[in-house]
C-alpha cells in the first residue's frame, strides 16, 4: 500500500511571521497575556517552508505588514480553484486589513480576485476536494458566503456546521488527504465532535473511508495538516493520527508549529494553496 500513494507537486503561498503576536483574543486559543517567542516562531515557520521545498513543492511569499500580527495565517486570505481567486472578508475587524496585501499579491501574480460580499475566511472554511468544496460555518464564514462561492466557481458547495469553539475554522477540524484530482472523490481526515449531528452524517455519507481523529489529536492541531497525496505535514503532537495515517500508506512529516498554536493556528493556517488547474 505505501507505494500506491503518489504525491502531487503543489504551489504554496506563505507569509513570514515577522510581526506575529497575540495582541487580541478572537478564538479560545488566544491569550494576549501569553508572550510569543518571535524568534522561535520564525524558526518553526522556516522549518515548514523547508519541509515543503524538500518534498518538491514550490513556496512563494507575500510581504508581511506591520500591525497585522495574524497575517502569517495565509490560508485565511483566499481560496484558489482552477486559477480563480475568491478573497476574504474577515469576521474580526482586527483582521480585515489583511485582505489588501494578499489581493495585491494575487493581482501582481496575474490573478483576478473576487471580493466577497459576506463574511468569508478563505481556506480557513473552504476546502476544495473532489467534485465539490466543503464549507464550514458556525463561527466565521457565513452561509451567504457559501452561496457566493458556489456562484463564482460553479462548483457544488457542501455546507458543514461547526459547533465547538476550539475548532472555529473548518481547517482546524478537517483536512484533505487525497484531493481527487487524479479521479474519484478524494478523501479526508476529520474530528466528528467538531460538527453538528447533521454535518457528521453528511461527512459519513460523502467519505465512508475517511480517517477519524480523536479530540486529543484535534486539540494538538493534527487536523490543521497539509497532504500532497503521500506526505502529510502534521503536528508532532498528533501521534495517534500520524500512526493511523502511516498504517494507511501515508508518510507523516512532523513539523512543529507550537508557537502558532497560541493564536489558534498551525501548519495549514500558515499555508495558502494556489490551485491553477485540475490536472
């Protein structure tokens, strides 16, 4: 089975944590009185970038802006499907200015950017997989934004309701193991307890072979992971989940991002994927 997992080269956009800090509290993880070790955060972030490049992925950077401490969480800035960019309108006023430098970057790279009319937080709540986009709501991104995303991309959007504030974004409770671009519906890993009963039933119907994670692994940011179809860049604290993935033929690549956990983020939060086509 291990030889059947084939990685696909990805293009990622990240932002250096030059100004990273916890200056306000907009999720249960954030405690402004807990100091951030900026040097350690930068070393961890560089370790993630190095891990991506070592495994054959391209990594580009957007310039960080002073006064935007959460700009390092690049995933929240947009979602990109087949070279089309749907931007963000952040729920928290403290983060709304982040959309501007990301939009500038995308436009400079030759992309058009669609502005959302409703609150929408990019890949934080929008997860393309197979023939559809899984879309979280409950804490940040609204159902109105789900409709906007479907109209813009012409891709069916599956709404999922998050119910646990520790998993305030979909990408803290679910990640894509196989994106389905080589055919099929793809596959995911997720923590069922993060979702409403109806949403759990939807996920069970769509992904009967999904990998289910425990709350312990979810709280260790094990589901804020990135997979290239073979290698899974994962928090080293999610030991049980890593073991299950290895048994299924995936190759866990532990990357410590614990300094970013203080702000409620991890590997995927720091990673925007630029999906230019479906081939």
